[in-house]
C-alpha cells in the first residue's frame, strides 16, 4: 500500500559535550514533529506550526532550501527514484541556530521520512553517513538518529560510531540566549592550528568524560567537560558564556559546557540537585551582561528519531 503520510519526531541534540569536538553528541527529550504528506502541488513546501498547530513565523525556510525537504529529495535522488511532492508541517520546538541540533533534526527527519515513503528497511549506516555528509559533521546527526550519548568519527565519508553506555539517567539544564549563532559563523572563529598542549588537554578531558559517563562516577565531570579547542575562541561571540558555565557549577551542576556551536549553555545534573536553582543561576549570569536567556530542563532521550507511518 502506498504511504501517504509520515510523522517523524527527531530529538534535540547537544554536540561536543565540551571537549569532544565534532565527535560526542547527547540527545535530549525535546522533539520537533515533522509531518510529511503527499500533495499534488507542483513544488514541495514546508510550513511551520506552533505547538497548538497554528501556522507561525520562524527562521525556517519554506521552499526547496528547507533542510528536511533537501534531505528527503537527496535520499530519493541517491536511490535513483523520483521524490513525491510533499507538504511538510513542522511543529518546531527545538530553538533554531542555538546549538541544540535543529538542523540535524530537520535532516534526519527528511531521511527517515524518505525511507518510509520508499517502503524500504532503513539502512542505519547509510542514514548515518548521509546525514553527516549533509550536515558537515557527524556529532549531532549520530545522536539524533541513535539517541543517548554517541561518539562518532568520520573515516572518509563513513561514520564510525558507538553509543556511550551511560550509567544512570542524565538531566540537562539548558540556557538558551535570545540571539542566534549560525554554525558557520561559530566555525569561522576557530583557528587553523592549536598548540600541542591544548590538544593533549582535550584528549585527557574527553577520555575522562566518556569513562565517567560509562562508570557513573561523575566526581570529575566539572573538569572532564573542560575544553581548549573551541570554547575559548567562541566565548568572544557569546557574551556571558563563561560566567553562565561557572554559575551552573557553583549552583550544584556536575559540569557545564557550550552546547554545540552555541550560544546555548548546557549543565548536567545529578538526581539530588534542584534544576530550578541551576537554571536561575544561569539566567542571572547571562542577565548580568544584558543577555536574556530562557532555560529548559531536559532529560536524556533514550531513543533517536521516532517515526509513524500511515
Ligand atoms: N561540532 C560542531 C561545532 C557542532 O561545534 O561546530 C555544531 O552544531
């Protein structure tokens, strides 16, 4: 039977987790909902809806440059098939251009929907490779596809990946400043080379971080989430970043880092810390430099993008 409608719910993701630049990704329970419906219209198009289902303005493109539509078309192209025209209704919950994986969510949704319309068994490896190629790096897309915490690395165009067997449940407080930082701009501030000592610093931190997450011994997380490869350079374009990270830890968070390319800051909590206290400390730190930030408390997403076909 031909598929007429596919609903995909991809999770928000936080890349890098501090020192794991372009490798670690953390999926969180905040999901966009993208409904792909066959339409007879000439061009595929997207509309953005608020959580009540009403059309709303957003920074999301509505034509063939929409990332979900592009990924959808790419999957059909590469399968040698003509993509059906679709109308994509997007309930957008993941803040756009804030370092929370909104573009990865759109790409993954497009690829998942394409497989569903083609009626083929998803090839996980192909999906991971394709998503990373469209996004340009594999960290957000791997976590968005697989859920949990993922480590990924490119060998040519192939994504090598492993899920980090996180001991216990992670809870994140995310502070989202009210200005966007496009990933390209945040990558442009990075240097071409880094001192050897900074590379050694990050190797140690990321090894400690992965081992801490797997063992459940979070005592060193504050140090294990430290970074010298991207955060120091990006602090120049995110006022209040360093203070918000410090405030989160002082308020009881186990560790804190810039989420992806920023500007959001993420703090990880253990079960006995009150998230509201950490959230208030982060908002206050941003407010001190006149940055408005909203906070969200998000558990780890155990599953990657979910899909319903009808
Ligand atoms: N690893 C990427 C970066 C994530 O930090 O530039 C961007 O979402």
